[in-house]
């Protein structure tokens, strides 16, 4: 900030009054700002509890006061005057909140502060508006520098910024490394067990003539990020998010009620408006690496069998999982459908008929056929394969064979985006 501005006595004036008049009622204003920032920022939303809200209000009150001091007395805040901001920054650093998230919140707060100040300006204030921008730019620089130094002061000596975060802790757990020491350094108490939850979103079909699906993939990433923040908001500090490239993978502390988990995911899906698949596996801390590998394998299973987008655990997919293991058993099942190789319409009919629970009218509607045509095709399938879908024991063999064949032949490039 230029010396001329610092040496010019008196408060900055807008609309014939001190510019700070617009923000003098600091406590209710700080409360409103916290509510606004919580709605606008998923990271803050996921941390939101009543205790955190009170802390944030206290810190924003202090921030408003140093802003008012700058406007009224042309004085940047000292380290002592920013003590509350230092404490809050250190606390959030120890919780693993990214520095970028804290700085983004600071920028949003300054931007809102500026908007409130400008609400008092009139046509005669053009020169003072330039001074206001310079004041706030200087304040932003001061806060960015102070917050960054405070954040780094919370890290252990010799550690790197990216190494000391909740993301780093989750990475250690997912890699199968012992996370105990890192958790102690961060002040995080590890739970005996975690629910490993993998989230996927189905990409919409690429539009005809589109060069690529990048724009759709980006939108899918955004949608699932919002859904993930909704889930994080419910579980709060009991949830840890994995860093990239394991986006969409979270750890929920303890053994949360599965029905509740499904309900939270369903609400997130309804909010975002996209189909979300969730794969979950419960594991002890030392087994999290194996659990995440299992969720990855089950996600591939859901994708390749084109199963409905919903929440799954191993017990929901045990039959499909076992039938798709490579080996002589799977090969034998696939061979049951060899007689249909030259009749793709029969394979399609069988697949849809099985998916529809052998309901002939639903199958006919899905294929755009008359029910008599469906009946004739089912009879041909029975004749060619020697397996009659009307008989329970033979229906089970056909279902197992179709699962095995579908898994073995599914196009590997037709997959949902993992975020």
C-alpha cells in the first residue's frame, strides 16, 4: 500500500460517511457471512458443526475488525491483532484441511466485505473507490502471507505441505503403510475399523457428432464432487477423503449403519440429479488396502455387467463375483451358451428376459416385440441349448452362464467415470 494512503489522515469516505459504516455491526454480520460461506464452499460445509460455526464467527469478527481498522485508521493489522486467525489456521492445518481451502475462504470473505462497503458508494466516490481497492488488495496480501506462515508453522519440522494432511494419512492407509505415527503427529485418533466407500457416476452417452466426451466427463466429476461433499457433511469428522488419483474414495469411521449410509447416498444422488453407484467394504485399519482393492474389483463387476446404479456390498454381489472368477468353471458356464453364437437376437432376448425376471410382457416391451415372438425365441433358446428357462434348475444355469459371458465379453471402454 502506498505511503500516501497510509499518511492521509482520517477514515476512507463513501457516500458522505466512513466506508466502515456498512460493516460496523460485526457480530450479526459475521454470522451471516459464515452461513453464506458454508453454502458456497463444500469444504466448509463438510466441517460444519455448531462448535466450528462459533469458532468461525469469532475469527470473522476479528477479520472484520481489522478491516474496519484499515478503513478508519489506514493501518494494516499486526501479528498480535491476528492471533485468533493464527489459532484457527493452526487448528484446521492439524485437521488436514488444505491450505488452498483456507485461502479460498479468505478471498470469499474479502470479496463479500468489499461488496458490503460498495453498497454505500455513490457517483461522487470514484477516487475513493480506487483507494478502497488498494486497501483491500493490501489486506488480502497481508492475510495470505500471515495465514500461510501460520499453516506451515503447524507442520512437523522437515515435513512437506502435501505430506502432512488428511489426504496423506488416507494415502498411507490405502497403500498398506502403517498410519499410526502420521496420525499421532496430526492429532487424529484412528478408529479400529473403517467403511471403505467407492463412488462412481455414470457418464451420459456421447452426443452424435461430438469430438470427445471430455466436457461430459468434467461435468460428471463436478456432480460427484458435490455428492461427495453432501456425504462428508453428514459424517463430518468421521469421514476421510482420499487424494487424487483416488478421487471418489472415502473412509467412514467405525461401522456405520448400512441403511443410513444408503439413505445418505440416495439424498446426495437426488440433490445432484445423476445416477451414482456406491461400493462399500468394511475393514480393520491394517486391511484397508485390501478392502479398497476389493471395492475396485466390485466396481468393475458392476460396470461390466451393467448392473443398476445403487449401493452394493460384497454380500450383494457374491454370486456374480464368484461366477466371474476366471478358470474352468467360468469357461464351462460360457460354453452352455455356445449354441447361440450365431443368433445374437436370441442372446439379447435371453439377457433382457433374465433381467426382467422372466416377465414376458416386460421383455416384449423392452424389445419392441409381440409376446408371442418372445415366447418363440425362448423356445428356440431351450431347443438350442438344451436348457429350459421355465425350469428352475435350468434357469439357474442360464442365469449363471449369462453373467459369466457378459463379464467376459463386455467392452472395457464403456465405463462410468470414477471421481
